């Protein structure tokens, strides 16, 4: 195993069942294959014994879909952690605030973060921006993230596809390198 592979970690953000509940309630999302791509990334990182960090959102509002002990808090089966893979629980959008993620990454001499999960324009975006601000080489995996339709402050409807694309455009080249799952796996295989 190349030492550089050990310096690259997969960050899996909030792949929790609450999002299934949102869809069942009629909220529309983009990128229906995102969870399958996350499973591909997990398999590739595990095959190379590269570090993986699972991020879990813990809701604090009484009506949150992410309350501990609720069905929505559970991780989707495809993204479930294996023994020895750390789970970091956060209560805000960034996986770096109120957690020991940064200190764990620094202690392991990890320099590159491959980031995937949900949702593109919330916790994934915030975590990606902070990763770059903290000096990590952030790689955001475009086909392993998703978001939902939203209504803006003026009542304008915005599709999940447009929100996803705009978020990627805002981050690319400024806060992250936006890549596909295939590109992330190929880069990991080359040890870069």
C-alpha cells in the first residue's frame, strides 16, 4: 500500500434515513444514484485500507428528522460503518465544528479529503469549505452527493439539479476540486 493512500481520507457526510423520510413525504431530490456511488467509494477505500470517517448529524430541534433514537437518525445500509471506522457526530452543518475531526485528521497526517454525502448545499458544502480553509486538499465527489428542491426567499422554486450544479460551481477551484466517483477512485489507486 502506498503511503500517500494513507494521507487521503474519505469523509461520508450524513447518509442517514431522514432523507428517505423527506422523499416519502414528497420532497424531490436529484442524483438518485448518489448512495450507490458512495457505496463504490467505501468499497474502494476499504480495499486499499485507506482511512474513512463517517459523519452523522444529530438534530437538536424537537421536530428534527435527525433526533437520536428516531428512524431518521439511522445510517442507510449502503453507507454503514464497519468496525474500526470512526463515527463523528455533529450538531451543526460543518463536520469540523464541535467535533474532533480536525485533530483526528492531523494526528493521522491526512492531507487530502474526498467528501461525499448529503446534502450538497448544506452539510457537504459547509464541511468542504471549512476543509479548504483549514488547509486540507478537498475533493468533492459530484455524483456521490445530492440535494432537494427548495423555495427561495422570494418564493421562486429552485430545482435540486440547479442547486446542486450551482453549489458545485461555487466550490470548484475555490474551495475544492470537483471530481466524479470514478476519478476519485482512479486517483486513490494511483496513490495521489
